[in-house]
């Protein structure tokens, strides 16, 4: 909010931001929020998805919340046909005391891996990113590997919403977007979780706000990455943007501000995943509204790309 604007003037401006036009909107009939999904590895017309539930405890001691993640199979109309609670097998990892336990905001990488936010993997009482090995047939979690940014002696910060760009199976690494101001791309060793910086560029000039990651998809026919991000100010969601990167992770362009749903003052939107039908180029966005309801929005990819202004540099 500009220093010369009143709150009512800024609210009026936010109300003027247009919601995206969607072709279809489907509510997920399953309790939970922050759903990630990708095409099912064995049934091409179905989808594999993760969705989060939280149980809050009434006692004053810690942990105060327990996170559950369910692995869903969705049919072509996004109806739930199977659901399994994801549980850790014999990982023998230490569970640290923290504000909450369990995996938060899981994002599927493929049928073998997903990322998650974890607080019970460290003694610092800070959220960090972890990479989880999974068995998609039954939802078993066979390994939880915390991901490290910076050296072991560096000051620790809250880490959330790293977005996977590319899984490099041959050399056992994953490229992820770590943060946006500047835009940092890291390569993470999937075996030990340690990262190295492979790209850092200043492309945004933020004043009093932050950009948080939401979802990312590689458009193979364009050789570009489409990224959905959220702008947050004082921990409050403001609006979203589309960003394009090329296959060398160079910034290509950004869209105008938008909402998935019409503006209301307390609304919170979280796009967790993007999936593309390669045949008809329909783009499906899984979006959580106010941490209560999940919808899958259907768009034509070309309509989304036409929103993005190209960098003229």
C-alpha cells in the first residue's frame, strides 16, 4: 500500500483486480486444503493428489497441532475414488518438539517424491523444507530428508514453498526455486538434502511486500516454466501473478495482478499445483480458498500465456 493511500482507497483498488475467467470449476469433495496433484502414473485419465488436514489440540503445551496428509486418486472429473492416509514407515527419524508435528503443504514431484514443510525435523522451532520418498500404491512415506540452504553455521530462517523445477534423476538432484527477491534457483542432492546455488538474479523491486511460491509446471512445447506466485504484505495475501522462466531459468515475463476468486477482504488463495493436458492444452490449477475448500479450475493455456507481458530487455 502506497504511503499516500488510505485503507479504503487501497481496498477499492484491490476490488478492481479482476478474477481469472475459468472454463470450469470443480470443488473437491474431501475434507482438507492445499491439494497438490499430477497425472496418475498408471491411469492416464486419473490424477494422484495429496491434501492436508490439521487437528488442533486444546492443551497449552506443544505440539499444538497435528498434520495429516491423505493420498487421493481422482478420476477425470476430479471425483475422489480412493483415499489413503499417508504414514511414515520405519524411517527411524527423530521427531523434534515444535509447534506442530507431521507434514505440511505437500507437493508431489512425481509418484516417488514429494516436498513438504516440516517443523518436527529440527530443534530451531522453524519450518523447513523436506523431500519425502513415497510409495504411491499405499501412501507410505519411506524417508523424510530435510533440505538445507546455506552452511550449517549460518543463521536459520523459516523455509517454505520451494517449488520444484526439474528432477535430475541421473545425477540424483532436484532444481528448485528457493525465493524470489532475488530469484534464487538451487540444486539439491536428494540423498543428503544439501543445496548449492546455481542462479541468482534481481528481477523484482519489492517495497514492503514479499513474493511467495505457489505452483510451477514445465511447458515442454514452449521450453518454459509457468509459475504461480502470491504477493503477501504483513503476512496478508494481496493478489497473485503468473511468471514465465525459460529452460535456463531466465526471467521471461510477468502477468498483471489477478485473483482466482473475486476479492473479499479476508480471502486467502493458495495455488498448490498446475497440471496440463498435453493434447488439448487445458491447464488445471488446484487452489485452496481460506484453508477450507479446494477447487480445480480449468483454463486454456493460451489464455493464461496471453496475460503475460514479455520482458523487453
